[in-house]
């Protein structure tokens, strides 16, 4: 009887273990299945001009179900801040390192190290793994080189508002809701840093930025920077690095690029995961895929981007390479800019763009 009891006990125990294993396996499969179907909400300021549609199609091919919210840089940043206590976005990308540093300080970002991070220059990587670099971006003044020869073009921003012949003949931002518009402004203000000045800028600096806006012109309704240049309504405009091939292809113009003696602002677009009680497997996998050489190579080739993933850099558009050689990154104290930018924007919006 004792032997029979032992056999019965061991058999029951064995069957129980099998049942438990089966249940665990079933739960694991269900979890994997659920993670595949989880929607990833993506907030970005880098999905305009067809990039969002392309991203969605490529993501779908990899099994991701994403929802994209397209906003300008500052608007995106403010939206994320407003949703801090109940974030809607799972992932955000496209903003520069300054904006992401602020989100990090506010403890809004989850810690995550993408699988492709070893393909990026360590100098660009956040030491706390709160956000990760995707591509370089530069902002600069442009002109129609078919109408203005390089030796006749202005040499820096100040030349625009100190030349009466150019009054109303160059574009200025209508507002400061985008990262490009902000770069146009802080690139100039940084030439007038003054510890004792208003918001760290000298009186001369504020007078100059006022003249810059007052003597310029904003876009007419329905027009773009490129079309204004092409039709001759303005002589100078501004844009960002990846937009150049698109402008030239669309309007059949060759753009001239102005590289001031102090250089042009260069920022690095980043990606980060929003801090939530539950960060889905799909969210992490999406970030792992977004920065891969495979996708970044396609992204660069189609939209003129300059990825920081070394394995994707062979896909950089030749025109982008040319412009990167023609322009010099400005020596910028991004901590200083990050600490003052919102105040600068507010001052300009209230007192200059009123």
C-alpha cells in the first residue's frame, strides 16, 4: 500500500507540474500575442511632408500598429508637458537634445537602451539612457542661387536687417512654435551673451533681434519658403538640412546656403519612451526598430536625413553631404540655451511679434 501511495503521489505531482507548465506556456503565448497587437502612440515633429505616411507603412510591414500625432517642435514639447501626469504618447521622437533634457529633468522619460545604440558615437548618447540620438539637423539661411550669385549673397543674419535694400525681402518666423524657428532665433541671440543682460542677452542683442523681425516678412497664406524664393517675392528664407533636396526637386531651383562666420545651429534629433506604469513590449521593439540601419537608411535616402547610426550613413543623400561640407556647426552652449529658450520665446512673442 505504501508503494502504491507513493506512485500515486508522484504521478499526481508530475501531472500538476505539467499542467502548470502548460498554463505558463499558454500565458506566455497570450502575452506575446497581446504585445504584438498593442498600439504604439507616437508623438513627433519630424513626420511632415509624407514622412509620417512612410513611417506608418514601414512600421506596418514589421507588424507594428502605430498612431502618429504630428506637431511642431514647441507645440509637441508643450503637449507632452501638459500630459505629464497622464501621458498619452508611448514614444516621442524628432525633438532636439535640449527639449529631451528638459523632459528628463521632469522625470517624464523611461530608462531604455535601444539595441542599435552601439552604432552611435558615444558623445551623442545620454549617459542615463533616457533618450537616444537618431539624426543630425542643421538650420540655415537659403537663397535662389539662380538669381543671386554666391559672392553677392549676404554673409550672416545681421546683413539682412542692416541693408535697407533687403527690407521686406527676407522671411522671418510668424511664430516660435517650431524647432526650426527657434534655431533661427537662438543662433543670433547667442552672439550677444551677457550675464548682466536681460535673460542673459545684451541690449544690443535684443535690439538686433527686434530689427530682424520688424524688417522681414512672414509667409503669405498658402505659400512656402521655397515658393517665395522661386517666384522672387523674397530673396532669402531659411530651412532645415533634410528639406533642401525636397525643395530643389519640387521647384527645380538650386539653393544657395549661407554659412555665417560663427556657423549654423546643429542639433541632434532624439527618440525617447514616455514613463508610464506599463511600457509595452511593442513600444520597446518599435524604438529598437526605428533606429536600425535598415530603417534609418531608407529614411535618409527618401527624405534627406543624416542618421547618426554609422551603418546607415552610406545612404545619406549626396546633396546633404555637400551641404554638411558647406556649413560649420556653431559652437553652442546648449545648457545655456535650454535654460533660457522659453523665456526668450515668451519675450519675442509678447513684445516683438505682438
